């Protein structure tokens, strides 16, 4: 086998100056990542979700990123993140952030949000073979949601488990890490361990996904969402959280977590899938505007926008 390379990025979320909030650093950081990726010239690019800052609210953010990624000179295969659709489901309000922020219940992903993403980027789950590697990806936010899309996903997943692995390696991509430390850790309690809950997948979907990865001969499962690079192994599978290009989070959660901004470069050969973190050669810290978190609709002030025409409720 002739060695070849692919790149995986996550959490680009550049935002838009038409939005109620915008940080120009994040688009500059993406442009820096893009320049470095173009210099490497990989055969394909994977994106582990959060392509947008508020694509769940603004279709134009999805469309702008679709145009951006379509302009690259190699194929791009991606899955949505929670900022592109909506969050994983909870049946409890979650964090009490105050009157200007959504509750977690209000952030539960909907069919409309999933279909909006699919109408711009295509199928919510996919699988293809390329030069000895099977690549599969899926909108993991449907897991444990009970939405009609979840039933469709599990039907597709069963078909994948029946396929023979007539390739050397199988790489899966998703947005949420399947687990934080061990697959048998508890489903985290949204009220007592909010960030653990926010950054992982609950049971029973977690165990079912692990069975899927085992049944399909997964070698590498890539996710994003945390904005901190980390590798864990379970059942002989490498689970890797890909670094963000936009901004770092949770740097103090693990002694072996790496909050460096950058992306992963993988070299495929008969010796294996060798990965290395490529740091951004330059990062930006520029002033922006607007609130963080998940602002409630009444707290989205589009009069702050540097460019007008971004309020989806404007007539
Ligand atoms: Fe995310």
C-alpha cells in the first residue's frame, strides 16, 4: 500500500458578522488552519461537527460554511455538531443560567433542525471506502432522542454491522465523545455533573454505539465538541477527541488533555493509522461582540451585528 494522508478538524464554528454575536478570531483561526491544510494537500478532509456557531438558528451560517468547504480542492466528509442542529436530549431543565439563556430542555435537537442541516449538507449518516479505509460518519445527536431520525439511524447502523470489513481500517466520525474516561462510566447527571453530561453520550445509546463500533471492526473513532485533544482506548479501539480550530475548552479536565488549537493529520499505511496533532502556526485573540452560552430568543440582539440582514425573524 502506498502511504497516503487525510486530515480531521473539529469545532470550526466561525460565526457570522450578521449574527447577534460574533468573534472574528474564530474565522481567522479557521483561515489559518485552512492555509496549513492546503499546504499539506491531504487526499480528503473529515470534519467532526460544529461547522457553525449558530447554524441551529441561522441557515445562512450553514450555507456559508457549505460554500467554504466546497471550495477546497479535496473531498470533505462531515457530521453536524450541536451548534449546527441542537443539543443531545435531556428530559430535565439542566443548568439554571438565568432569564436570558435557554434551558437545556429548550436546546434539545428537533427534526426540523436535523432536516435543515441535511438540506444543506446532505445525508445525516454515510459510509464509503477509500484506499483501504472505510470511513463512516453519523449525526450522533439523534442518539437517545426518540426522534424519528433516531429510528432511521439505528436501521442504517444495523446494515453497517452486516457489511464485511474488506478494508484494512475502519474510521468513524461523530461529534460528541462516546464517553469521557471509560465506556462503563455512569450516564452523567445533568444537574450534578453538567459538563460531564454535556460532553458525553448517555446510556443506553452509548453501549449500543460501542457494540456498533465493535461489530463494524472500528479502529479509530474521532469526535470533537470538547475542544481539547485526548486519546483513550476501549475494546481495542482508539477513541480520539480532535482539537478545535476555534478556541480551547476544558484544559484542566485531564492531565493528558491537550488544549492546543489545531487539527489531526493521519498517515495511512500497512503499519497502521499514524496520527499527529498539527498546531495552528498562528492564533488570534480579537475583540468581538454578543453573549456566550445559549441565549434565549429575546436576548438575541441583532442591532449589535456588524453586518445587517442576519435576523431570521426579520420580515
Ligand atoms: Fe459541540
